[in-house]
C-alpha cells in the first residue's frame, strides 16, 4: 500500500478504525472522516503511534448532512491528487425516527445516501487514479442485517412516514447498499467487456448540404467521436436548413437507436429544439436541446483545433487494425511506459512497438507513403478498441498523428458513412500532463475585418476547402487558414479531416471566447506568459531512470526560482520541487505551480 491514498468514513471506532489502522500499517496515506474533532484527533494520534509514520490525516464531516459531504469532497480533492481506495463505512441505527436537516430519514441518509453522494463526488478522482496507477476501488461496508428487509425496500415510503422500526429500517438501508453494489459491479463488467457502452456522451448534431454528422465527447475529456452520414444513406430527404443542435444522450435515446434495422423504416427529425427518432410503428422519442456541459467545452475546442494543425497522415488496412486490437486484448500492462510507438519509414510497412514489452507489430498491408521518417508515441492506446466493431464493415482506415503526446485521429471509411475517433492525449483535470501543449494558442495574425470576411464567405456555402476560399476572396491560403482556425477556437467552425474542408458548425448561439477557455487555471496562464516573455532560461533536460528530469531558471517579478521536474515514461509529472510559496504550501496536491509549468512548457519548445 506504499504511496496509495485511502479515505475511510466512520473511522473513529469499530470496523472503520480497525481498517484504517491496518491500512496505515501497510504503508498507505489514510484520511479519516469523523464528526467529533476531539475523538478524530485522538484516533489520528493513536494510529500514527501504531503504524510508525505520520501519513494519517483527518477531515471533519457529519455524513448525514448533504452539504457537509460536499465540503468533505471539496476538501479532499484540494489536498490530494489521487484516491486509490474509498472505504464507505459510516453507519448507525436509531431507535426513533429522525429527519436530517435536509429532510431525509436519518438511517437511510447516513447509511446509504452518504455512500452514494460521496462516491459520485469523488468518482472522477478515482477514475484518474485508476488510469494513472492501474487500479482504484470503492468498498461499501454493508451488513448481514440486509436479510431483515424480507419485503424489500418501501420506495413508495422512502422516508418511513407510515411505519418505523429501528432494525427494519437499518435492514432496508443495508439492502440499499447491496443493490447499489450489484449495480456498480454490473457497470464495471460493462466497462471491462464493452467499455463504449459505459461512456455517457452528449451529441452535437449538424445538418449540412452534403450530409448529417453527429459529434460527441466523453465525460473525462479523453475521447472524441464523429459519425458522418452522407444523404445517400437515407431513402427520403425532405426540405432542410443547415444548422447545429445538441441533445442529451439518454438511455431512452440509446434504446431507440438499438431498434434500427435494415428491414424497418426509421425516421429522424432534427430541428433547433432537439432530435426525434421513430422506428416503424413505435412511438416517437424526442430529446430536447440542452446546453453543452461547461466541463468539456474546453476539451472539445482543443480537439477541434488539433484537426487544423500540421500532421502526419497515412492509411491502415482493416486487417492491420484488427492485429493492433488483438495485441491490446492479449497484453495488459501493469507498469509504464504504456505508449504505442508508430515507426514510420517511407516506402516500408508501418511498424508499431507496444511498450513496456517492446513487442513489434509489422503492418504488411499498410505502406507508409510519406517523405520523412517519424517515431511518434501515443498514450491511451486501449481506446483504440472502440474501432473493433467497425473492422468487418470498414473499407479502410486513415490515421492522423500530430506528434508524441498530442491528439490523434483514426477515421474509419464505411462507404456512405465515416467514423472519426479522436484521442485527446489527456483526461479531465489531469494536471500531470499540464504544460504539454497549448492547442488554443493564437496562431496567425489576421485582422478582425479579414477574419469576418472569410467566415461570411464560408457561410455562403457552409463548407469549402482552403484553396477555393483563397481563390474566391483573392487572399493568401495562410490568411484563410489562420482566420478559420480562430473561428474553430471560438466553436463556430470545424475542420473535416475526411474531406479536407472547413465547415460552419456553431456549438453555441453566442460565440465562445477562446481567451477565456485557453487555460485550465490561472497558473497555466501565468506560466504561458512567462515563457512568451522569455523569463525562462537555463532549461536543461536529461535522462533520469525510465523518464527525464527538467530544470530551469524562472524569473517571476523580482524573484527567481529553480524548479525541478521528474517526468516518467508515460510523460506524466510524477515529482517536482519549487521554492515558491504556492508549492511549499500545497506541494502537488492542487497541481503544479506556475514555475513548474513554465519549466515544462519551455522544455517542450
């Protein structure tokens, strides 16, 4: 358990206290949750004395109060960058019926609702830890007392207003734990065996002169998908107008899509109010338009901007894609580096190296036709398994690589349809990769009037390539590309990799401000300004074990700092030091300081 972080609720007595003690003795950092300051502090000291180290922390919270649970989660997330185990253990039995300050029956609120809310508030941190370190777990302590609830749970009287029995209510709360655990295990099974079904995506739907396309982005900001349907797919097209809407991808909408068959007629309706689908004589289902989640707008824009950047493109035969997926299925890494290396040599078959085993796969049906050698490393390779279901029907695949650690795109050519899978190279709030690249940085100096002129010209036809627009407007190609790249960053234009054209696609009614979305936090912005102002010097990058060490001199106002960073084989920031006040107070618990970020940005350049 060395290096792991474990959060234990109900940790001042009983099972919780004993579990926290044993986990601390095994070397983990343990965070105790208790209500009483005096009792919790005494428990911390007692466990520290037994385990022989000081990595025992505490957070006070009354877990029957929803606002206290939210404060607990916020406090933990601010202190710790990882969570390996969440042990939900707090619980109690009450002889008389009580209500919490939120109006919930006390037994159910403490014994089950606290488990549910705390787990969901910490779920993203658990997922990040699992992705970075291999695994993370949620343990819910239930009881054999769930057998007392022989008639199940009275959902129609969830607050026990009609009848109350202390043991009966306790049994119901513990049965809820069991139900929830079973549901979670099912979700884990789906994630392991068919992960694409467990990703909740909110599609953006666009109608264009030559077809209809659906875009979506995963909640963790790691994966982008775009399905394009030419109008040849549809038997009948009624009068339409071009535009964009977005809807919630609900379970009901998913189920409606499962009804589509070649022998059934399905009608799709898209309008500004949402998206409607009806198959055969079944009742139609409509998803109404929603606002795009702010949590992933920045990532969505970064992936869209990546499509406009210079890149290496090549084709892969479906059989070679099958062999890549087969390798990923047969081998599961337990340690880094976890990259997939693309070895590209002009005129030769494409070669891939799977780290850390250094297994080489030669793609004899896919010859690289570029003019230069390339060695590009990608992370998050298991997401490529999403392409498996397309292999039997794909005519071919086209791969677009921006560079090591950068976003990549995999296009499946499906006749009158195509699917683009984009891998962002990062996950939500994953500061360990911060400073790698800045996809929303301004690129070309184009005056406002020219930018507006180019955009208006594109709106005339809704889609057009760079050369055609440049000729029509009598402008340099670089000016046209620079102007439209700015509109991509504002969420109003997208670059279509398959057809190599620009398309009008407005994510929101009002234009987004790229300058407000460019950075994840003020420290990233400050770091970028330092690098741009030439305040980072003496940058040194040298091998260190399986990774690299970066040092630099960073000038910040009247002080100078010498941050030192350690990057592992998976390009993650695993250790860093700086003498600034922010780092001294927080270490890496709230992410790196601006000086550490500036050093990494300068090293990348």
